[in-house]
């Protein structure tokens, strides 16, 4: 086997890296790849025995394996994984540096090791001592947890042979390299090769594997989008480093629902699972202040109450600023245009700042009405009615459209002591209204602002 550099857009090959493809003129498209000599059968170490000798099976003859899942020992992590770690699955945990990936995985590794079986934690970023120091803070006890400071994928797989772990953790995929390739660790070729090796090991040995991937500033998993296709599950660690709480979100999951959410709080003793995030996000909410509304959003299957804040002020120099954090800036512009055109609130010469308190990001259309409510409240300098929750999608004609999971949202709001809910008219007939809850349906933005203030 040898490696060549191949253009990713036309397939042209060259013995060394080229900045521009001579065939198709694409820039920066060359990636190192392994090539097999023609005619030779590809032998893949650790690959699963083909089922039924490589022949097609009748659908009815295939066992529906009710795969048992192992708990990672951390309830919120199990939740994003769709109920626990599936044997033989390859999971990618992405996130910005310093957000807490290594912390979470070390905690999970320790719990897994004491409940299920040995865990091999291969770290290419920290020495065994550094990992141990962190472990002391986290209170990692005397569990069969093996640490390996190694970046060569072949060596890591040798240790897998020796230790025979029940769970493998590789931190991070960008530091790992294969001896078969000449390019530097972290390059697309290396990352792809390492991920493929790990995939065959995971499937062949039924060994659940979690790999860490770093995320670049613009939010993509650094370099290798390729990874997302290879792995079974992609989790993103989000949140901002200045807030104590963190959110782990599933963006792809072959074994469970996506957009499932796990909420954690970073403490002096590592990450703590937060079972009731609504209470956390509303904890410091000011009461009776203009520009604040409470939204009930749904993440995956979980309703979460968050506070949406808005501040409207006179723009200086006639150039109005619109700043959004936690909501899509384009969506905000659209909503401001609707407010202007359909509700007659003139915001052309005003600065508008919108923020979802606590660093949470909301990308559901159901947030529209809450954003509008907060903006209108700040503009008129009047607080919204107390104990009121809002949700609903707003269309360009100023109409308020029904959203999904209305009953779920109402129940969560009632549980946290809210007594009034402004919802789209189309959702009023859900029938499943909690006791003591006053549900008000609105058909358009004007009606909504009337009942809110
Ligand atoms: P880390 O897991 O090293 O991040 P990543 O692997 O994603 O780069 O997280 C490091 C941050 O977490 C660091 O800023 C310190 C903080 N931290 C705590 O606040 N408490 C703790 O118990 C630990 C272990 C880390
Ligand atoms: Mg780390």
C-alpha cells in the first residue's frame, strides 16, 4: 500500500501535494489517500465477518437486535446519546477548545469503568499525569481506567488488543496520525484514515468508541466534515466559556432522536448534569422589567423555558444596529420588518439588541412571538404581564402560526408556576391544557401585543 494525493473534486492523482489541480483547476483540493495495488484483495484488520457470507439476506430473516445500551454514568450524556452508549458505535464529540470535552469524557470513562468494564482513554493532547491531575479534581476513584498518551493510531490499536477495553476514547482525532501517511496530523487525509481505522475496530470488535473533534471558529468540525459521514453519532458541545452551563446537542444519531439536548453545569468538581434546565435558565430573571419575555422552546423531546431579552434604543449617526445573540440575526431582521409593517411599530431609526439569557441558542420558529414581545415591550418601555409564557411562529403577513408540541410546552410552563400562556390560535384547540392555566390564542401580531401589554 502506498499513499498518493488525489484531487477531491475531479479525482486526479499526483505523487505530492499540489495547491492547484492541473486537471480541473480547483484550488486546495488535494488530499492524501491510501491506494491499493490493483488485483489485490483489500485486507482490513478487525473488520467484521460479513454476515451470511456476504450474501443478501431476506428482510424477515434479519434479527431485530434489541441492542442493549450501556449507561455512561451521566444521565444527561445518556440522554443525548439516545439512552446510552450502543455497543460498536462510533461517536464524535465536537466542541471549541476549553469547553469541557475532556472533562466530560473523563467523568464518563470513570463511571463506565466502574459499572461496565475497562476503559482505554487515549489522549494525544495531555500526558497521563495531566489527565490524572484532572481526574483527582473530578474524584475519579479506583476503576479499571487505562490512560495512554499516544498519537499514533497503530499504537493505540495495539493497546486496544492488549487491554481489551469495553470503551475506547480518543482525545482528539486531530492529534492522531497513521504511519501509513506522510501528511501532518490533523490534515484531511490523516483524520480520514484514523477515523476509518477506528470505525473498523469499533464495528469489528463491537467496541464503542468516542472521539473528540475540535471545532473551528466558524463552527465547522475542524478540517474534516468527512468525519460526520463516517461516524454513527455526532454530538456538539456548546455554550460559552463565561457561563457555567454547557449544552451537548446531538446533530446526527443513527441510534436515537436528533436535536436531543443534555444540559450540564461546570463546577469545581467537573460537569454536573442539570435535570431541570428551565429553572436554571430563569433563575436570574428580573421581574416587571420592560424588554423581557419568557419563551417555551422545545429541544428534541424536551421543553425548556428561556428568557428572551430585548433592548431598543435611539441609534446614533442614523445607522441603526441590530445585534442578536442566541437567535438568528436574519430572523430578527425579518421580525423587525414584520413589526414595522404589520403592527405599526417604527424601529427604523432604533438600535435593537436581542439576547437569550444564559447563553442558550434558540433556532426554532416558535421563538418568533417571544422575540417580538420582548422588542415591543422595550420599545414601549412597558413590562409584559407577569407569569406569562409566549410561543408561536410569525409569518410575513403578521399572522401567528401554530407550532408543534403545544401541549408539551404548556405543561412545562405550568410546572414552573406560570399561569398564563399566549399561544397561536391554531394551538388553542389542543385540548390538553393544564389546570389553572389561562391559555390565550392569538391570530396575528397586533392581537398578541394587545393581550401581552
Ligand atoms: P476541558 O475538558 O479541558 O476542555 P476541552 O477538552 O473541551 O478543551 O475543560 C477545561 C475547562 O473546564 C477549563 O477551562 C477548566 C474548566 N474546569 C472546571 O471548571 N472544573 C473542573 O473540575 C475541570 C476539570 C475543568
Ligand atoms: Mg481536551
